[in-house]
C-alpha cells in the first residue's frame, strides 16, 4: 500500500513539473481560447485523479460554508477549484514581455482610485486575499505603470520541507516570471525581523504601491498580534498589519481582487476606493476582512485555502486534522502535495 501511495505521489509530481515546464508554456502560445481550454482539461484530469485532494476540498467547503453548499455544489466547486489553479499557470505564462498578452484579457476597474491614492504622495497599500490569480493581478498593476512591491512569508516559513532542487525549480518556473513585474525584491515577513516595517516605509515614502494578502493563517510566534474578526461566519484571528502600517505611514488602503469570468480566459480586476480608517485598528481591519469575505462567498472556488486543511484549522475555520491518514496540500502560491510543484499559489505573495 505504501508503495502504491509513493507511486501515485511520484506521478502527481511528474505531471505538475511537466505542466509548468512544458505544457503550459507551449499552450500559452496558442490563441487564448485554446490555451485556457487546455488548462481546464488539465484541471478536470486533476479532479478525477487526485481523489484525496478532491475529498479534502469538498469536506472543507461543507464544513466552512455549511448549508450554503449542498454536496452536489461542493463537488462542482471542487472541480472549479482544480480548473482555476490550472488556469492561473497560464496567467503566469502570459506575463511574458510587458504582460500585454494577459492584459488584453483583463478589464481593470477602479484604476482611478489608485491614481487618486498616489496623488497624495504617501504611496498606497493594496490589500487582497489568496484569491484568484492575485499575483498576476499585482503584476498587471505594475506593468500598467504603478511601481509595486509584494510582501509575504519566506519559502522556509511556508514550506520547511522543500529541497534545494524544488526551490530552484520554483524560482525558474514561477518566481522569475513574477519578479519581472515588481519594483523591488519581495519583502519577506519573518518573526523578529523589525526591518520589514522600514523596508515597507521606504517603498511608501517613494510613493510606490505595496501589496498584502491579509487572509494568511498566523504563525505561532505572531498569535499575540492578531485581532479577532468575523470571517466566513466564524471568529478568527488575523494579523492587521495592513491597517497598522497605513496608520504609521499615512498611506491609504485599497482592496483589490481579480475575478475569473465564466469563459475562464477573461478576468476583471477590481480596485476599491480607500478603506475608511475610522474606528481604530480592529474596526478598520474588519472592513478589509469583510471585503475578503464577500469575495470568497461570491466565488468560493477561487480561494486557494480550500486545499489547505492545516491552514484552515489554524484559522479556526475547520477542526484540526488528524495526525495521520489525512491528505495535505502545499505548493502560486499563495496559494499542498509536497513536493508537487506550485499547486497552491500562496508562495508568490513573498515576492
């Protein structure tokens, strides 16, 4: 039985590597309609053959959303989840050059809000979730003329078991494509690194844009700095750093989400007006969380955490997983199946 499990895992890893290094780069050269059809076929293959991951996603959807999602709807959303993750790889491939190939498929709404925010001269903070093709959204904003830097956790924090070969593959297949469309190297959050605030302040003082994905499950060392907020119907503890930094620097916070349309290839990138800062840290951050909640409920399949039971448990959205016999998924990521490549997407938030 153990041999069969190892063989299945090896097959999944080989398929992921082949998709990122060969299939997706070639497919992205096709007309967009065909490229995203290939991605959907690959997503359907994953839905059928990755039974453990599929059952995790269905269970997590049902536990978190409850009566909002029937068993049949949970299965449909799980299939959509696999398709969405696969389509995001094509998005990354279409960032080549000046990202015009992807830009032609994305309607940006609310650009005027970002223009107005930067007119104040104190930079702007974009707050999002690990939702949809968020890293590609950030790349499009930078390619559109807004100097942008992303924040996130270091690889060693997100994936302590990743080998050096896997890290090199990740950098080659994913990170280098995103880093082309960033103003500065990613600002990595690590416990005890107070320099991070200074790095962000430098970027904002230069009237640049800094991004946060504020739905991340806190590390144990960060739990004392969380605030309780209502998210997906439960009280969870999240880090309000996006609001704290706004208060320290005077930079406005704007919400940003990229929503994939029914044909899979077209997307809408929504940038909100500044989030009202009145009422203190917890109240202001609660408004950011409410926007993330609304995005996830609007299209649950676009939230990467359904495949990450441990993170959902850390957030308090599902019971803690059993210590053995439970499938896990780590990686754009975001965004697993260690060491399967980049199935989660959360990683790129660190760059």
